[in-house]
C-alpha cells in the first residue's frame, strides 16, 4: 500500500462510541421517615383572671400554688356603688310589679262597670220599646255604656304599659346583678394558681391593673407542642407515633392534633400531644421524635431514575447487560433524593439515571 493511502486512512476520524449509561443499584428493606424536634410542655389551658369592677380588694382566698376547683372564690371586691346600684334597680323592679297589680285591679273594676252599664242599657232599651220610659233615658244609658267601655280600653293600655315597664325594670335589675358578680373572682375550671397580684386593701381603678389579678393553669393534662418543618409537615397527621422526652421522662404516645397549615413566617406546622397525669412541669423543654411514615418492604431508588408516562403512570429503566427495560413502579413517598416504592424492580437491579 502506498504511503499516501496509509496516511489518509490514519487521518480519518474514529467512529463515535456510545457514552456508558449511569446506573445505581436498587436496594430493598424496611423504610421509616422520622423527625426529631424541640418540644415544650404547656398547660392545657392558661388564663388571666381579673375584674371590671372599681373598688377595694376585700378578701383574697387563693395564692400561688393553690389548687382550686371550678367555682371556688379567689378574691372579693368591695364596690359600694355597684351594690347601691343593684339595690336600686331591684327596688325599681319590685315597684314596677306592684304597678301591674294595681293596673290589673283597675282593669277588673272597669270591666265590671262596663258589664253593668251594658245590662242597664239593654233594660232601658226594652222599656223605651214598651213606652215605659222616654228615648232620652235610653240615650243617657247608651252614653254611660260608651264611657264605661272607653274606661276599659284605657285601663287595658295602662296594664300593657305597666307590664312593659316591669320587663324593662327587671332587665335593668338583672344587668345590675350581673355587674355585681364582677366583685367575685371565681375559678372557671379546676386548676393551679400560678400568679397572684391581688392584695387585700388594694384599690382597683379602671385600667390594666385590675385585668390580671390571677393566672390560672389547668395542669392535670399537658399539651406538648412542637413545630414540624415544611419538608415533613405533609406527612404528619393526628395518630402518628411519637416519643416524647422531657425532664428525664420518656413517653411513647401519638400525635393528638395538628394545625393542618404552615405558619406564614416560620413555615412550620404546629402539632400537639396531650399527656395526662404526668409529673412534668409546664414550661419544661425536651424533644419529640415523630414517626411520620413507614413501609415494611420498601424498594429504594434514586429519585432521578423515576419517569412519568403520558398517562401519569410511573416507571424506571433498568439495565441488564446491554439491554434496557421499563419497569412500572408504585411511589409511596419521597425522602430527600430517594424515591420510596412499594412495587418496582428487584433488589440488586440497576436503574438508569438520566
């Protein structure tokens, strides 16, 4: 072969070789998604108790650490103006009821007079017809009947007015009694007094001072609150397994409730666990480990290996030697960059990553 021919053949480009496919092995086994978060034990209810009454603190029946029952008196306020007002409104209501009694008596008397006048008018009319009396006597009897009937209407209106005034007076009396109740600060539920600002002899003037005389907590059951980050919030639901570790105590339990919405600022979802009859102190900090999802026989492949067909079904491509195959899969969850499958390729297969 001539040297020029050999040079020409060597200068020709080599045929393009296919790039090797990138693959990853398929693994299988149990899978669980859990997250550990800071948690805080809080009282089930916490409220501030105060009054709108202006007066002097006459009695204090509870202090910090006091266990109280619903309805127990915590403090009493001496408010002479409210007492006087309630007494005056009660007297007005009593007087209004007496007016109803008087008006009703007058109504009965007026009806009796009207009945007598009607009877007399009928008798006179018969006598006029027989010629025993003159027509003038009949006209006078009819006038007396009309006057008696007008009196009945007048007294009926008076009865209705007295009843309306009595209702209004009773409403004012009830309002005064309700306002007087603000001189007694009572516990709205069984709980623990954790703050007391009321002192006997203090004068409670209008303002914030009288709005927070006691702080009451319900601590028989505590709320353990946590905030689930956005990436795990979609998997969290009431009933999910949870392990609470606070104050040296570990409790295996379940999520009681979740808010179902992300906080617009923190992008976390609030979740709570109710713990009853524990020795934990409200305000204690600890951690909560949540088991959000699990698959006993999971198939794990890189998320990048997952394909979606036109009909919405999913599949992966596997490589066996030089042969590729599409394998339908069922996606259970996504954990970071890993797809969790319940059906798909076998463990040890190689999936192609685009």
